[in-house]
């Protein structure tokens, strides 16, 4: 598999997750609308978005959720599992500008025989503003208990 | 201060459920979703490469569930005028089992919470839906709590 497998022994509180850079375009928003079935016009119809007092078309919150999902499934790897994922849409993002997903390990613990890490995750815009903060709980494999 | 829109009477709607909708998960739908979000993880794209993993085949990415909508229960808020605008506040997901190609996923939403707070522009209403995704074996694969904001 393509991504590097992380094991519980490899991570400490403060360990960084990502970054994962994305460069969403209007075309990607159209693809996402088609794949998800969310056809709200503010995501691909500029006139409609402007008439709704938006600066232009904006990213689907759920697409940013998907980007953060990729951040944590990449981190979990094939042997891990994303147990929880939370996102809050605090700010709008527009296509044509990069966004970066990042995260940090906040807690490391064992529960029901699983090695877990709680992570703070977020998506930031090109100015470094966290428009979409969130959190995740990931089960990681152990190098010893196999 | 008493709520203007989310009254005690309105809160009695909490627990209302919507209709169940069932989806059959197609390989092409997973691939198309992964492509749309730009995620090239072989687990979501490559059947052959996924066959040798512990999953034994392709699975869906964690937000693929967004492509399986279900009708939300009616929420009657007579105090909320038509000038109210809506936005997606966010989602809290829990994942218990993977979704595989060929799974039949039943989706149902339930009104989990109704709240009101006073914002800069007047009252803000928070409508929390909890959606449960259950596979053909009766296993809950995931739950999503999503918050819609009206202001």
C-alpha cells in the first residue's frame, strides 16, 4: 500500500499528522456534487452564489470533511482504523486557492485492548487561518502485539 | 430567557425519525467518490491491491456516507420565518465497521437535538440530526451527528 504505516510506538503527544495539501477547483466541486448528490448551487453556480451574498462559489463543508478524512485514513494506514472524526465549519473556503489539512496527536491511550490516539485536526486556508477545526480518534497497530 | 423559536413544545419533536432508505454499494460509486475528493488510497480505488489487506477487498472512505442520504424527519418551528438562512455547522462521525462493495446500507435520520442561542444577527437555531448507517448483517457501520444552523 502506498502510505507509510504508523505504529503506536512511533507517535507521541505532539506528533504531527500530515500535512495534506489540496488545490480544489470549481471542477472538483462539480465532481463532488455529482459523487455525493449535494447539488446546492452555491457550490458551482457563481451567479447563484453571488445572489446569496457569498463572495463566489464555496467549497462544500462535506468536501473539507472528506479532505480531513483522507488526512486521518492516511495516518491510520491499512492496519489502523479511524474510530471518530469531527469537523466544525467555521469559515468559508473558495476554489482556486490551496487548503492544507494538518493535525497533532493530543492523547495516547489503551482501551478495550486497542491502542488509540486522539488528534486535533484542522484545515487551514492559504493565509494559515483554521477555517475547519476538528478532532479524530484513530486506532493504531502495535509493533509488539501482532 | 425563554427561547423564541425552540420552545418546550418544539423540543417535544426530538426523537422523531425519518424514513429508512436502503442503498446497494457499487464499486464504481466508491471509486467515483474517491476520485472526486482526490483520494488515491488503494483501499478506496484498487480491488486487487485491497484484496491482500486485512479488509479483503475495497472499502469506502469515511465520508462516502454523505452520498447515501435519507429523508430527514419534519421539524416544525413556527417561530422561524422564511428569511432564515441555513448553513452546515459540521459533523461528528463514529465508525464501527467498514463499508464493502455489494453491501446493502440502510440509512435513517433522527432528530437528536434542537437548541437556540442569541447570535449577533438575532436568534440562531441548531438542528442536530443523528443518522445511522446499518449494513445487511444488522451491524451499525457508522453514525453521523450533523448540525444545521439557521439564522
